[in-house]
C-alpha cells in the first residue's frame, strides 16, 4: 500500500494561525469524572464512575497551531443526510493509490478520491447509496443489536486483501413514534472482500456489562474509533459507555483480524475484562475531560499517537501517547461556539499523519440536530 504525503498531493490551503497550543507541565491533576450531562441528554451520567489513576506524562514536548475555520456546503450531501455530517468517526484509507472514505450516520456511505481530504470526498459517494447499516422501520422489530443502525468507526486492510470494518451499532425500542430514538449501543465487526462496496455478517465485539433494558434510555457503549498499533501489532478501540463510566475507555485485541472473542477491556490497570459484558475503567488522565467520539492517528512527526475528542462541555480536547495505552494530560484544543462535536483528523489517512493534518468537526448545531461541517489545519511543533 503506497502512502502519499501532503507534498505529493500538492494541497494548497491558505492558513492563518491564530490559536497556539499551550504547553502543560507534569503537575498532577484531578482525574475524577464529573456527572455533567452532555448536550441532547445522549448520555446519562452515573455517580459511580470508575477512574483508573495511571502515571501522568509531561505533554510539554510539543505544541500545536490551528488554522482559520472553513466549511463544507451541506448541500453537497444527499438530501436526506444534508446537515448531519459529521455524525461520528470518518475513516479514510489508501487502497492501491486511491483514497476510500467511509462516512457514518445511522448507516455508512463510501467515497473515493485521489486525496484523503474530506472536502474532496464530500458529494461524491460511490455508490450513491449506503454500503452498510440502515435501521428497522418505525414498528421494529428489535434484535437487541443493530436494528437502529450501524456505521463504521475504523477500517484496516488485512493481509488477505479483505477489509476489517469495526462499527458502532444501535438498538431501539418500538414503535419509535411512541418510544423515541434513545438507543442501546455496542460495537461490532464485519468484513469486506470488495473494498467496502458490501459487507458480511455483522458480529458483536464489545458490549456494556449492563444489558439492554425494557425502558428506553441512552445505554450501552459506543461512540468510538478503532486503530491498529503497528508498534505492538494490536488493535485498540476507544469508546465511551452511556451509563456508569461516561468517559473514554479502551479495549484491545492481538488477533490479526480483530475477531470476536479476542478483545479485552481495560479495567483496574490491565486488559483484564472480556469485551462482551465485561467491566471497564475510564482512561486517566483523559477522564479529567470526559467525552466521546475520539479520533486517533499515528503522527510520524511527533512519533506519538494523537487523540482528539469532544467533551460533554462542547469543547474539543487533544492528548498524545507513545504506545496507545499511557496517555499524556489532555489539553483544550478548540472552543468554537456553544458546541463543537464529532472531531476527526485526517493526514495521510485517518489513522496516519505528519506535522500538518486537517481537523474536521461539527459546529453551529440547530434544534433539529443539523450542523455545519467545519475544518481547520492542525499543525504540530516539537519543542
């Protein structure tokens, strides 16, 4: 697989840097998760949040700068989905010199372009219809897994040429017209033999220790991303439970294909709980700024994994790690209006990047949930 750099792509974007990342010291900070409810009541906070206090790393070895905001015209998307991107993780990968994008809502669309930049993918879904997901009709039925939809949150090309697609799934209560749109969330995997044009049978990978209840409420776990760590040949899934621990947690698998049964959740300082039904502990110190919908890439300029996510306070945060397990103290990345959510970073791909990457996110949210897709250049500097 050929990886192109930004100079290869000859991207010419006029930048005006106006935000500089603040250097942080290694002072110990409080890592207790607060019980603040997020916008839209999408997560029910719980008094018994568990926080694992890990060693804190000094994040003062690098800084960042953010360019001015640009936006993508919502009208370039299909009418039924216009104004609803981003709505979670967007995966971009290089397959034989072409860049494939996978856009999630309650289903996943595929796009193809000659660059990884999402502004060049928007409006060019290929095929025009979704390639994964979709939900049951208003009357149901519920299967307790993915009847409310599913969309991809991470993709990796396997050694046999197939794609492993990790997805966020939701199950609803019916009829929706009476029960509402609350969902029980989980994470699964599926595989494709035709570059994501179609996908095989969806399988459950990660679920909450509390099963789906009889009364509608936001529950389960999800709103995450999956990355393959080339340093130790493991997959890492970063996700947020909707009840109990309402901060970013993680699970890992050493199986080359990320198969069912191979995943272990991080709990009390080790990957010691089963992926399906096991307990979890929030990642410290990221839990100091609880939130969801992370995007993680390996940055070959910093030689670190870099994570961005939205906090329940409507702000974007950033942190880095040498190994995907021990994370530096989080920093405020961006505050753009009342609510900035669903951040994604794209460099060479959505999981790799260099000194300059592009940050995408949703802002200017309306009462009906529609939002504007914004993007800025995010540049790093070693100090």
